[in-house]
């Protein structure tokens, strides 16, 4: 009988996609033993925006969340998402920070690290791959799937080979926008399985309404693992529902290894959690909608809602369609970067500025200038000289791995947060999110700590 395994995402991407990662650890702990007995391949429960949200919104120590979940989950692998050289932030960190963070993640309980780079520049994965292997973790490298004239099946098969040669233990096709169509998924999985002798996982989102069909076709093509979310936090911008996909695949002759009675108990636990977030207004009904425009504009669902929110705040919601139409134009100008954090936010902001200012590239954020200079890595397709001149003038474009330009950073971080840090994990918390970590650690160490007044900014992570 054909086998297909499941990675459950409700503890990370499922809740990140629907409620902006606002689920506290207390909602997770009572059901973990049941989840551990349900037959999942892995529980994705850390990384992405969880670290940021714990500090910024939940007043939780993200390291303590990891340790608490590890204490309850004895048999099932724990998985995290890591943005390569960006770690969990929005910029490149020096190699010493990357290696230390990966090591501490494994020491505190992570089994599988899913590593991706927003540009599919494998140079930005090298340090994290080496560190994962050295720490004894399972290194899963992820292809950031997207579509363009250069992002062909051949392109992705070549990328999978490069990742395998770098030491990946498994590979994931990471379709953050939900744009992987069923037949392309079948061809892509078939070709990668023929080329690379490694387990292959497929991750997609239900945003565009085709995810279940895609999962059936990739399972038929030989995918080893798929990502789903328990029905309470499934659908829309999240993943397809675990129960529904499992029943459908079992009916098609696949062995899933899931105990569907245990899975039903998991849903019964999370249903009232979901209802509470609905009542509090954190679960916006719109994120459960099907959005076929995702397939037209190749824009992730979280990015769609973020753009609409920004325009509405400025009374410019009538510009929504115009901004959407500008996104693929900006993306083409910038060499077709996949729309995943941080590039999704950067491309969306540039499209917004182009429309609002009435002149393309009249206003250019510093992040876009750094991207064109090569400071995020190599663009998938070359950027024309005309666009380079428009955005950065005659500034130099680097061709080396961006992190090669960064001196070691840990000594300075340790010194800066020495007053409040009690562990290396505290130092890493500060390295990634200095203001939020200092406030959190300050409150922990000093009940009279005065948290500075700061402007609140919301950043939606599309990963």
C-alpha cells in the first residue's frame, strides 16, 4: 500500500496564517499528549513568526514554549521554520549568530529544521545547513516555490540537486502562496523524486481553492509527506484540513498512519480555541475566504489582506486593484523574487508606493535599494541596468554571499544585553528582536522596569 505522512501545522503555520500567531502556549499544552499519539510525522510548532509574536504580543519566552512542548511530546518530531541567514528576522545575520541559534534550537528540543531562502540563493543556506548537521538535527531544505518565466520545473529540479549536494536530509516544496497547481505539482514531484534520493515534503496553502487537488496529485507522484492543519485552523490562508485530506487519501488507497479518533479529539480541543479568537475579533472571517486572485497575481493571501489594510487606513481602498496589478510588474523589475518573507513585504510596499506617488520608483524604501545592491542575495533573474540606475544610481552591486560582509556579532550582543540576559538563549532573543527582547527580559528581571514608549508596527510574515 502507498504511504503518505502528515506534518501538523496548527501550532505554527496554521495559527500564524489565520490569527497572526496569537495563540498562547496555554492553548497548546492540554492537547499535546494526544497529538503525540495521533501518528503525525512531525508537529510544526516553532519558527516563522512565533518567536516575534511571543515577545511582542503574548509576553512569553519563545524558548520556554519550545521546552514546554518538548516535555510533553515524547514520540513525534518537533519541526521549526528558519529563514536561512535571516533566521527568524528580516535581515541577514553573521555566521556566528546563525550557527549559535541553530545549535540552541536543537539543544532545546527541535528535531527538524526547515531552512529556506527567500531568493532560493543556496549560499544563504550553507551556514544553517552545516550548523544543523553539526548539532545532530534533521536538515530539511525548502524550495520557495513561485511562478515566472524562469521558475520552470527544470529550475526547481536543479535547485533540489544543489540542496542535496549541500547535505540536505530531506527537501520540501514550499508553496507559500498556494499557487502550485495539481498537474505542475505532479510533474515537479515526479522529476525531483527521479533526480534526488531524499524524502520529499510538499507544503501549500488553501488560499486559492486548489490545495486538496494538488495534494492528491503530489501523493500520486510519490511525495512522502504533506503539511495540513487540523480543521479548526484550516482553510483559507492556512493549510487544507488534516482530517479531510487523510480520509480522502485513505479512500484512494494510501496509508496515512494517522489515528483518526485521536485527530478528532485534537479538533474538539481546538474548536473552542478558534471560536474564542472569532469572538475576540482576531480571527477575521475574510482569511477563511477562497481568493482565486492569488493564482492571477501570484500574491500570498496574507499579503493581499495586508495591502488592503494599508490602503483602507489611508482611505485609498479604491486603489486596491491597481496595486495588485502593480505587484507582478515590480516583481518582474526586481528579477522575479518569490513572494515570501521578507521579499513579499518589500515588493508589496514598493507596488503601493508606485501607485500612491503616481510615479514608478519615485519613492524607494531602503530595503529595496539594499536588495538591488545584492545585500539579500542574488536575484533569480538579472535586474536590468535601467532598473538598477533608477533605484540605486551608480552604487556598487555586490556579488559575494551577503553574510561574507558581516563581522561576528555575538560578542557585541552579549555585552549589550548583559544586564538582563541569564543564558545564551536570552542573548539570541536579543540578537533577533532587540527592542522586544530587552523589554521582555527587563520586565522579567526587574518588576519596576520602565518599558520605553514605542510605535507599534505590524508586519505580516508570509512563510
